[in-house]
């Protein structure tokens, strides 16, 4: 017989069910076989095999981090300190992590990923994307994706992160490698292809060629666009119906209009602007234009070494003028949309049983209490995977 779990005493339940857009209070939730089967007033909670009372806590869907780079070795703390002392951020810094990653053993990469996966879970991230992009040779990119796919199904081939040192005089040769043998070796371990389209990385024509090759190999498309300066990235994303255009820090009105008329999600990664001391993207302008906005950590050792979605939410609310509820939706439902997933990021009947019990009476506390760990318990597919304060 199926195991069912009831969660009662929910002070505020966020489901993102369009049929019930308002928050439920004094609510309950039932999970069966790893999926949500019922939500409603706790007085009507059906009989279940087990019941957990959360004593008035807020419950939200597990966070969906649609943009992360956890396949690396080493760190760049000194580069961060230099930046805070006035050095600018440049795409070329990626090459120092490439050297460390190439020198690492499989086990070193695997244990760094396990450490970051545990951090993601502790911060309530129950689904995460993992990009390659610090190997930049056929075997190094292939092994990054092979190891990443041990932890997540959302694996992204980012051979086009930057042109590696050995190809600086032959960028066209590197694009040929990425779209040829590297793509062939990596596609079996990847669901997505990504390209860093920006100053110091790849231009619009190169990005288009790389994404089109990925599509032919059966991969979905995403792009690092308009992070360091205005450029063609967003237009390429919309033209190719990419699932997501990420960063979107420097957008023209034409870029905003293009996103608004498309099904491409704008994924904002405020940890990167925080850690590179750059202007934040204008989330309000995008949302007011009708663009679907997601929030992601961009966890990587160079521009955004955070696994805290709550931190991203707090910045999005304080600095990017998102409402707390828009920010939570961006970190859950819209993160799922950026990965073209309908089974996560919400708690409608049928969703995966991925949710967070906050140590707070409302989800507003995620932004209202910056720097405070409000993530009390995390469930994935109905199983308790993190418990900060055991009952
Ligand atoms: O998303 N922008 C490109 N890639 C990463 C940075 C990687 C790095 O600096 O190591 C980003 O910010
Ligand atoms: Fe990134």
C-alpha cells in the first residue's frame, strides 16, 4: 500500500495553483508516493499513514535553481578580494578555474559537487541545474557532465564558456571543436547546451552556431546573455526559442520587448552583480513588460559563490524591486519554467513532493530577515532531506 504523509499546522501555504492563487492559511498538505495529492484547510485533512505538525510555519515549494556551475575545483577568493579593492570582473578569470579543474581527479570533482549539493539542499534547493564549462577539452567536459549527471538530470554542456588558452589565436578552431567532437562526446550526458555570449567570450554569430549545433544533437537551449555589456545574446535566445536567457543585466527596450513576446524566461542571478559589484538587472521593468522572470544562484567560484536562494530573494526584493511573492515565485515556479519542467516549482496535486518548511510564519521573512537561516526542514519527493532543528 502507498505510504502517505500529512503535513498539518501550516500557517501559510504557497502552492502557486492558478485555481487558488491566494495563500492558504491554517492549511495542510498530503504527499503520497513522492507526489502532492491534496492541499486544503487542515480541518479537512484526509487520514494519512503519518502526520507531521509544523506548528504555524510557512510552507513553500522547494527552490528550483535553474543556473549553477558546480563542476569545478579550487576557489578564487583572492580574485574576489581584489575586486572588492577595485579590480574589474572579466570573463578571462574563468581560465584560472579551468586550470584547477583540469588538474583535479574525478573524485575531487565528485566530492566538490557532493559538498555543493548538500549546501543546495540545506538552502532549500530541491532541483538544480549543473553546467560544465571549466574543462574545455573533450575529456574534461565529458567527465564534468558524466559526474554531474550522478546528482541531477538538469545537466548543461557549456564547452562555450570561454575560449581556452591553447585556442586564443584560433577561436574559430575552438568553436569547431565545441560544435563537433566535444558536443558529440557530451550530448549523451547533457539535457541542455549553453554559451557565454559576451565581451571576452563568444559573439552573437558564434553563439547562434553553437546553440544550433546543440539543438541538432537533441539538446535544449539556454544562454548567458547581456551580463557584462549590451549585446546580441537576448535576441539570439528569442530567435532560437531558448528556454532561458540568463543574467540580462544590460537590456535595451528591444530586448525587453523581444522577451515579452516569447516563451524565453529571463533568469536573473543577483549573486553575480553582488560579487562583481555591478548594477543589478531591472527586474521591475521586465515583470511590468510581461516577461517571465526566474531567480537563480549562478553558483560558481568566480562571479557568484553562493548556494543561498534566500540571499538571492532578499537582494531581488531590496535592490531589484520585486515583491517578496514575485521573488519566491521566481525562485520556484519560474525556475521550473526556465528548465521547462512542470513537475516541480509548485505544490498543485501531481507535483513532486518537494517543499520547504520555513522557520517563519510567512514567506516574506525570506527577504525581511536577510542573512538569517529560515530554512528549517526540506522535503524532496516526500522524504525529509534536511532538518535544521529536529523535532
Ligand atoms: O555566470 N558569465 C559566465 N560564467 C559565470 C562566471 C564564471 C566564472 O567567473 O568563473 C557567470 O557569472
Ligand atoms: Fe553563469
